[in-house]
C-alpha cells in the first residue's frame, strides 16, 4: 500500500469556478429534462392531458352506448313506446284516427 498523500485544498477562485461549472451542468440537465425532444416533461404533461381527455370521452361513449342499449331493448319489447315513436317521428295514425291541423293557415299567412 502506498502512503496517502495529503489532499490539496482548492483556492477560493477554483471553488467559485467549480460551483459555476456544477450550476451550469445542473441547469443544462434540468432544461434537458423539461424540453428534451420527445421525452421532456412538457411532452409528458401533454400526454397525461390527452389520456385524461380520452378517458373522459370513453366514459361519455359508454354512457351513450348504455342509453342506446336501453333504447334498443324498449324498441324490441315495448309496443306502446314503439307506437309513440312512430307517431312522433313519422306522423303515423291509427286506422280510426283523423288529424285536424289548426294554425296551418296562420303559418302560410306569416310567410
């Protein structure tokens, strides 16, 4: 084993230079973490926001699908609902019904 040499202390100028170099390296490293192309923190935040918006959109679509499933079930099983829908959407009537429209003349006069 070789004897240990006493460490030489850095001068005040060398200590300031060393601190500056360390600060510059840390600043560059931090900037790299924030703005690295394709891997930075900003991209990560954008991706997080995108995931959150897609999850919300997915929940909305699931609710819409549930509503449509209920609508399909009603159309297949509920004759009254089917009749009501046919009357509203297509203006269908029963065989013994007659439609009297009041106000049609008023609409023509307003035009």
